[in-house]
């Protein structure tokens, strides 16, 4: 099946500026001579972004890729026929934030969402108590200063999916998680990162709901409520089967119903804007049209949940042999389902208040 090709001249020009960071000589070499300074970035991905990076007239469409490069994002955009408005990236308590790719994302006018894990990649977990005690303040301060220098809203999450069973009571207690979150928030505030927009991200799985309630850091340090949705269909440890298919609407309802009915008892302000930070469907080897249907129905499901203002797709594989691949871009049929969702989402009429 032929795939659509898409690129506007303006987008190509902005992308060229972001990648080269300067001008070229007639021979095609980068001109490193001093020139006019690069204009400060602005968010052009949304036409109606308000305070706390909440859109008033649309649902933001995002993506998380491996490799985590702008080129990977643009390759998928070419296939699905539209630009993503959010790029989701993952960091630990080391390294640089923002890195070069993230600066390119911001420079082209796209919103950035960064999740900071309580771990050191390649080494292991970091106890929440150590974060709360300030033992990682040096790197957190660097991260905060880097975010502040971007000068545009950036969604920030500490320890996404903290209600996973391999995190809560492994890296620390619920109380220690809350203390760590609030400490990270304080470090960012003290570093002048007032542009950080705080997104609390949990798993949307029913078996983890009670665990999520104990991890609420407080209404004063959270701007968005978020959860992740996957149609795994038994793909962890076995071949995914269509009989275990679960629609996007079913997936979104589990956590939404819990937070809107039980959240108040946990101190959660359930009127905050909501985001699906990761979403993806397993791929059925003999029925890719079912995976395509899962993605294509996302906009119709969102009509019932106007409080959900953003959805980000997880366009990557799992972390090992017992995990699914959600690389929809590897299958033409599924890619067309994502393309259909993107077109319908762009045309979706969203109330100015959720």
C-alpha cells in the first residue's frame, strides 16, 4: 500500500534551521562565521495553547520514538501525514536535559514532555528517599536550569508510572515518592523553571488503581493528570490474540472513572486537565486491521472525554522478549489507522472547557 508523503516548505525550513543551527555556503558546507542570533523558540504546534500548556480548542497529538531523535519523529510524520504536537522523552538522574534532539524539537515549535526516572540508566534504581533528601540536587538543578533556558512550556514528570509493582515499595514507599516529587518540584522552582508544567503519570491498569491513589503529590504541585493505555492482548510472554482485544475507549475509562469518582477521597482535584501520555496497541500478525481499528477509533472515544486534552502514541518496541512491539510505523495497514486518527483528531471539535 502506498504511504502518503508530507512536508510543507515552512516545516522543512524550520527543521533545517534546527538541525544545522546556521547557514550554508554555496558549496553546501556549514558557515560557522558569526551571524544573527537564533530567535527565541515559540510554541507553534498548537493554535490555542493557554496557561499550563492546556489547549482550548483541540486535542494535542504526540509521539514517543526509539531512537529518540527528531529524525525518527519526522519519518513517522511523513508516513502518517501530519505533524505531532508533543514529543515525549525519557531521562534519568544523570545526563543532560535538554539534549540536542530536544532542543531541535523545541526550536521547530513542538511541545516537549520529559519524564525523569528515579534511576541511573545502566546502573539501577535510585531510592525515593535519596531524591527527597537532596542527594541528586546537583543534576536536578542542571535539568531545571536547562528547562528554564528553553523559555517555552515543557511538560515535566517525575517517575512516570510510579504505581507499577516494580517501583512502589521497591524504590520506596508512597510517602517517600510524594516527598521526592515535591522536592523535585521545589528544586525546579528555585532554579527559575517556572515554565515547567507538572504532569502526574500513572498506569491505567485496573489492578494498580489503589496504588495510584497513595501517590498523589498534592494539587499545588500537579498541573495535569495522566495515565497510559495499552491494548496488550496477552502479548507479554505470548503471541497477542484478537480475542483479548480491548478498545481505546475501554482503556481510557478504567482510570478516568476511578479518578473522577474516587479521586476526591485521595485529595485529587479531578477537574485538572488530563493527558494520555502513552498509548499503543499490540500487533496481530494475522489481523493488522484490528490494530489499525484501535488507533483509528481514538478520536471517536475522545468525544466522550473532553477533559482529555492530549494523547501521545508509544511508537516503539518493548523492553525485552516478553514485551510487545508498538511500532505501528512498521506496518502499512496499522500506519494508515494512525493516519486516519490524526486526520479525524485535527478536525475534532473540542469544547473550550472540559
